[in-house]
C-alpha cells in the first residue's frame, strides 16, 4: 500500500467572480522511503499540492489517503492531529524562535504533544545529532549560520519521527554552497529510510531527488525517475 495516494484531486478557489483551478485531476502515489521533488514554476499548483499532501489544505474534489487513512473530509482539528503525527515540515524561512536555543526549538513539537521533559530532551538531542549539530544545542539562532539554522529546522521536523519530511524551498534563503550541504543532508536522511518530499522551482535542487514530479497549470506534466 502506497504511503501517499492522491486520486483525481482538484482544488478550486473563488476569486470574486473568477474560479481559479489551482489543481486539476491530479493522481499521484508516493511509496514509503521515496525521495521525491515536486517541481514547477510560480503559479503551477505545486504549493497547493504541497499544502494538500501536508494536510494544511483540503481538495475541492478527489480522495487523499495517507498511510491508508482517508483524510479528504477531515475537519481542521483532525487534520492538525494528522499533521502533528505524520508530517515534519521544513520551510524556506527556518521559522525558529529567536530567543530559544537549538534544543528548545527542536523540543517544541514534543511540548505540544505533551511528552515529559526527560524523554523530550533525549529525543531532541538525538534529532540534533542526526543532523550533525551535537555541539550547537545551546546556541540561539543568531549564533548559528544559515545552514546550521536550517539543520535545526530539519531536526525539529524529524523529532516527532514523522512518516514524511516535507520541505518547501529548503535552500531558498541559503547561499549555493550551504544549499549543497543541506541537500547532502537530505540525501543522507533518504539513505536512512526517511520519506522526503521537496517542493522547489530549481532544477538543480530537484535533480538531487530520486524522482521528479513536474506540475504545470495544475496538472502533472511529467513524473520521472532520476536515479535509483
């Protein structure tokens, strides 16, 4: 059974008198352990697709199954529960608390989940270790480089041990050398068996994945294996 199953997904937005078709009849399956890039120009529908996969939005029509559970008709509270349990997000802007150190930033999802302090700390330290930041746990974001900040964000996304790591333009705020380092980290996480979906408009970033799904005008224009 596929981890992600999208069947005939459409998403319409009413913009005054106009109806915008952000997605049109998208059918897509992603298996556990795959490393997939979703690529397309601005306005192609890739962000809408990411929001639906990430349970941040729901489709107008069609069916979405995540780990065998139909999430298509869930309400906001149910979707939030699925997000917290199943999906780790990495954003272009890092979204770290500026006054908190790396350890506390990574602990945050576990605080919301109600985990006790000892287990929380252990799991957060393990996540920071997995991204090579064991020696930066007490540093605040302004004491870290851009690449280190994004590593903290990746550790926070991994700390709940989610089914999927969903990254939206993860190198967008980084210089090219640091971007290469972050993509090397994603490759390493993929080798360890994590399911990774990267949303990008950059060909070079997309080619790091093992499969590239190209979106254009709300449709899947191509779906290709890059390498095995």
